[in-house]
């Protein structure tokens, strides 16, 4: 895999930090195409928190096999 190839992440068991009064409908799992080449749990958590405007308390991340073909 090249350094700039996207990585596909399966994110599960997402626990969001939100009160019952302000509860939004947010995903508990999702697949994410990560273009950064390298990643860690904190980077992905921070990105999700910024994207959804709600802090992530915990999550599980698994890197998926890159199924993109060479041509």
C-alpha cells in the first residue's frame, strides 16, 4: 500500500457524550475512508467529534482490507 492510499476503517460501538435534553440521532457504527495514510484512535475520535459536533466518549476501530484493485 502506498503512503497516500486511502485506508478504510470500520468504527463500531461509538458512545457519544450528549445529554438527554440535547440528544441527536447519531450513528453507533460507520465505515470511514481515511485519507491521511496513518491514523490513531485519538485522531479518528477527534475528527468524528468535529464532524458531528458532539464529543466521542469511546469507540472501537478496525482497519479493513483495502479492496481497491490495481486496474
